[in-house]
C-alpha cells in the first residue's frame, strides 16, 4: 500500500474516532440541557470532509500526481501540526467538544488550552489540514476545491457557532 494511501486511511480512522467522541459528548451535552444549532449545514460538512479524502485519493491515483519532497514534506509537517492542534482543542473542551454545534446553557466559554489564544482554534486546524493534506502528494486541485468550498462552509459555521455561543452567554 502506498504511503500516501496509508496516510489518508489514518486520517479517515482519526475522523471515525472524532465521530465516536462527538456522539458521546453530544449525549453528555443533551443530558445537561444542551441544544443543537445549525444542524442543516452539518451534512454538507460531513460530505465536504469525506470528499476531501476521496479527492486526495482520486487525484493522486487518476491524475498521476507525483510526490515532490520539497512540497510534500513541509505539507506533511503542517498536517501533523493540524492534528496536534485539533486534539489539543478536543482535550481543552473535554465533553463540550463536538463536530456539531451543541451549546449547554449556563456554561462559561472555555478559556484554556488553545482557546486562550484564539476563539476558534479547531477551525484553524481544519483550514491548514484541508490545504496541506492534498498537497502532501501534489493534489493541488483537491486542495483548491476543498479550500474554496470550506471557506464558504466556515462562513456559515462560524456565524452559527458565534450566535449559539452568544445566546448561551445571555
């Protein structure tokens, strides 16, 4: 199995782990009166992120994209850094972390871990990974398409999440 395919399988496995954690955390949040916001964009997000992995695999395989070490190695470092940041976010939010926007009323905003530095560090991880993962093996079309589609989705997602957090704070 080529190493890039293995990398994509590892990222897919990581996504499945995230979904399992999110499911458990959603139950925790709902048990404490949490409410989901913006559920309508969630299937689009799942489709987009699944498309990222499929696009990487297809473009490299069918497009004959070569591995270029001068590009691939720094992009792999960025992918790994994005994973570290993502899991730092998961740890900092604890049971409040989710792939969905679920807010438990009355809980203060988290201000530890990467949330000391920025309001939405997980989305930084998503943006970096979405651009870098395809470029590890030269899949520039996938990187471009994902980045453009993700920018639109993140606009919707951030508005939704900021509004939900604003409602919970009042």
